[in-house]
């Protein structure tokens, strides 16, 4: 189980967005005590890097440009 969950907005890959379905809606519906919705990678990088401790595992999961989030987090953590 996750200690903390961060949800960003929904990225519609090849399909049309589903009206009313947003990252904020998903974050509100996740049955977990520590769920945070953030609007952008620019918010996510400092938010996550401020909370990560040695030995923690950080997973970035999603579609689209989520692949840039991992390297940005590593860069922030390496200072």
C-alpha cells in the first residue's frame, strides 16, 4: 500500500476526454487518507521531492508526458 498518493490531471491519450472526469475527481474518490491532487508537474516535483526519504519508492504512472516526471524528480532530489 502507498503511504501517500499524488494525482495529477487526466491525460486523454487517443480518446476524447470524459466530461466531468478530472484528476481532482479521482483524488476525491480514492479511499486513502493521504491523497493530494496537484494540477501540474511543476507542482508535483517540489511536493514529492520534499516528502521523499532515503529508501522510499516513488512510482510515476500514467500516459503522455508522464515519462518526464521521473527524471525531473531525480534532478530535484540530487540537487
